[in-house]
C-alpha cells in the first residue's frame, strides 16, 4: 500500500501537526506533497523519515499547478490519495481523478458555521468544495460537529466518516520536575498562579478576553503559546492594562516536545508549568488543545469544544464549560486561584482520543474507499502492511514513521545527512524542501493508553 497526502501548506497548525502525528502510526509508505509553504512541520515530517515534496503553487488561481500535480500522482503510482485543507482538497481530488488514482479520501479539519480555516465562507467557496467532493470516495470529519456541518452543506451522509483528532497522550504526563524547570526557563515565579492558552493568535480565538481576565487578577500570569496577526495587538492590550510583565506571548512552540537543543520548551512542558487552561474561542472544529491540557492533568475552562461537549460529564470531569463574558472568566479563574494549584488524573476522554486509535479508524476508511475501486481489495492491510494491533500507549512505530518492511521511510540520499532539495518538475525556482453518525473502527471499549 502506497499513499500520497496532499496538504495546502506545512506551517505550524492543527491540521498540519495532526497529519504528522497520524503518519507516525500508519503501517504503510506515505509521501507528503505540500502545495505551498514548506514550513516547520515539513522539517518535522522529514525528520520522521517521510518524503516531503513542495509543488510550488503560487496562489489559489495558479492553474498551472494542476497538470504538475497530475503528473506527480501518475508517476508515483499511488494506491490512494488523501487530501487535507480546502485548496488541497479542491485541486487534489481533481488531480487524483485525472491521474487515475484508485481512491481519494479528504479530511475536513476546520469547518465552522460561517468560516472555513479561519476565512469567511461564501457561496462560491461552498459550491467549489461540493463539486470537488464528488470526485472523491469518502470525506473524513474530525468531529460530529464538522460532520453535521458537511451534511448541512449537502455532502451525502453516507460519504461522511468521523475520525477524530488524536494525541500521543504519553507526551503530556505531568512531572513536577518539568514544571519547576519550565517555570524557571520562562521567567515565572515558582509559586505564581499560571493560566495557559494555546492556539493561533487570530480574532476568532478571542485571546483578548483571556488577556483581560488575567490582567484583572493581581499576581496571576498568562502563558500564551502561538503566533498570528493578533500578537502585536495583544501585546499592546497587555501594556494598556498594566500587565505586560505578567502576560507572556511565547510564539509558536512544538506540540511534540522541546526544541532539539533543549532550550525552548514545547507544548507538553508549557502545560506542565500551568495551573489552569483556558480556551475562549466561540467556535472550534474539534478542540485538540483542550484534550492535550486534560491529558496533562489540568483543569480546563472552555467556551466550546466539540471533542467533549456532547460526552457524559464523567468523560472529562476536569473540564468546565463557561460563557463568553470576561467577568465570568475572571470569576472562574479567581476560584481556581483561591483553591490553589491541583493536578488531576488524565480523564477517560484522553483514552478516547488516542492517536493510534484514530490511525486504525482511518485505515478502515481507506479500506472502504479502496473496496469500491476494481482490483484493489485488501490493499490497505496486505501481508506487507502489518496491522497496528490493539489499543495501547500511543508510541510511534519503533522502526520510524509509516514503517512497512522495506518501505520504512524514504532515506536521506546524501552521505552527509544534509537535505537534498526536491522539486516537482515545472515548479518555480526556490520552491523546494528537503527530501455518524458513522464513526469507524473499534468502539470505546478498547484498552486504555496507559495515560492514567
């Protein structure tokens, strides 16, 4: 089995990081083609042993990218093409059909009520999406909420499969030593009350509300990991409120761990340094950061989180849903501050969203998609592709990313280990990177991941 994942870009983002995590648990050879922006996630994928190619697309209307994409798919002789994010879904599904790919699957990672991937929806955007959706075999939604929105758009329910986002929960296990070290590295007082948030700094995330709430609590500090166009405005707001010394805007951080030199704490270490986690966004497709915070044993305050909102309260007892007002958030944070820091055991919902389980569910979708194509039965789990096995701790394949016999990964072709640029023929110079509804798969009765 050989699969190609096509994604719009590989900058730091939830969909991009989720792709990297999934490929660490897929028992097959997978290549990744990014239409634009081969950013930090491309480097991470390549470090995992995944071949990454940059198409060099110049914009949404770069129609010349389509024939290049068709030729690449045809030359690669891929059994299945999997697309991620809007532009990649539109171009990728059409290219896969023209190239004669046996099956095409698309994942919808970020569909809101009135926006897609943070941009306002229009009739044209929806029409183009629906036209291209018919060219694929299946569409994956990362939550029931996204599935309902897709069906509301007009995507047939029979074509929509819910495969939730997942995490490697073991990375987020709380350690007191990590907490102390991270607080020291980020300049936090050892006994300070620390509020945390993670996400893109865009208006829809409403981090201005979080800044105002923390500023209203003398002695409280805010760790905010993420970057985006709102960063300068949030810094100005903190200064206007006289809280600039307590509002720490950290920029983008690696969701998998600390930097290679150990100097820059990643998301797991930052979560260890926090006392309570807040997600003030009114609209989410899944709420991955909330699940990670719960895995770290943090109490969570959230406005909305599809990953847990429709589950029984016992699945996430440390999570509390709040309204959108600043005063309510201040009151909730003050309650946590007065109660003192406490760590909770990872709740059952963490096991539900184990990335290894999500990978197995995705393989089931691949089976369904390929079974509809002539001559492809059994391609997903052929003798060369071992079954991932029962649920257990979400550790990456020991042999490397997407290991499957001799196709463990695409090795670095240079003796020195330096990256060799790879360019899709015809791409512009310099556009390269180094070489339900119907949930599928097992139900909640799987064995725990060992996070508790």
